[in-house]
């Protein structure tokens, strides 16, 4: 099996291959029956990622195992590794994992003969989200080379921003971040930090991010956030007519983005959700193509 645990492991040719395979699933309404069993382990809540992985597996003809973390033996103290070894012994082929910790790092050095897919690891990575975001941009622009992508909001706590940075940069786009200084990430000093009001007219893609309150140590006051840092109706008017508005969801309307922006023809928000199914079909299919003894980290 192949595994997809970090966007940093994906080079351009692998990204292009995955994007094209996802596009083929969409354009040709391609039916591909793969064999295998997929289990989703979600230790954090999810609507889009969990359901789209389930839909992707079903459309590939894969068996899916329902794994409800709250009813599992993890509540009795079983570790993530022991849970995964149990799934391996049961004959599961691919496990899709979302967890609040940097779980790929926690599993480093352990050998599991299953494909592992990162559906979100703390504030570190969300590579399948970044791939579906790239697919959405590619459908609109063709090539992403030299496209300017502004990611605005709570960058410090965002796994989406980190994974998008790697995938989009690998595809030749220029990524810049915007938001309150308190959300500026200390681990990414090389990424341009811009004022949204100065950057908005020259951006090709504006990706708004939710404030990740669940990762904040202290509560954050959002009473003036929308006017200061959000995509307001006024900023929406200044966005180019051919620019894209994106958001990985879930959205907090009236905080990082106004309702008018969500309903604007430039908004790709529901298209991102839709693209998530075919993108995850391509990812699961690729994991299963990797043979019995793939690598924990992808090629
Ligand atoms: N974008 C995203 O990961 O959404 P969910 O938390 O609903 O899966």
C-alpha cells in the first residue's frame, strides 16, 4: 500500500498524477472497482472529510468499516498504534486518520502493512484538503504556475494553510498569508505576510480560514474580527472579477466571511466539497495500487 501522510512527501509529478486521476474520475464518470477494506478513524469531528472518504470508498466498490471512536476501545486506554495493529490483524487495507496530535510523527519508525491517509493532524497537516483545493484551482485556471494565492485568517493554527503551502508551491503558485499578527505562524517566516486590503486586488485566489478556537489556549474575542480581517461585502467588491473565493469549511458566517461572498459566483466553497469525493477516490485508489508493502511515507 501507499500512504499519504504529509504534503511535504509529494513531489510535483505525484501531485499532478493524483489531480489528473481525480479529474478522470469526474470527467469520464469513471467506474473503477478496486478491492479492499477502508476504515475511517476520526478522533476529531468532521463532516466533509469523513463523508467524502466514505463516498469515495463506496464509489470505488471498496468495503468500508464503521469505526466510532467514542464506542471503541480507545476509551479504555488503547493506544493509536495498538488500534492500528488491531485493524491490520482484521485485514483492513487503508486507514484514514484524523487526530488532534501529529500522529504521523508519533508513528514514525513503526511498520504497518496498511495504507495510512492523513485526514487532519492537529495544526500540522491536511494534505487531502490541499489536493482538492489544488484540483478546484486547476479546473479554473489550468496551470497554477505564477498564480497568487492569499490564505487569510488563523494561519498559526491551520493545518489547511500548511498543506496548501507545500502543494501549491510545488505546483508553481505563489502563496502569501494574511490575518491578525497574533495568527502569524512563527514556523513559516519565509512566507510573505501581507495586509489583506493591500493584497486583495491582485490576488487570483482568496482562501479564507476559520478561527480555530479549539486550538487556542486562551479565548479569542471575535467582535471586531469581521470588519478588520474578514471578507466583508466591501472587500468582496474589490476582489477581481476572475478571482476565486475559497474556504475549506466549516464556515463561520459573519466572522471570517460574509454570506454575500459565499453566494457570490466566484465562490468555490461547495465545489471544493464536491471535488473532495473524486480527489479522495484518486487517493484511495493510489494507496491500494502500492502493493502489499508500501511505505509509511509516500513516494
Ligand atoms: N475541511 C474540513 O476538513 O472539513 P471537516 O472538518 O468538515 O471535515
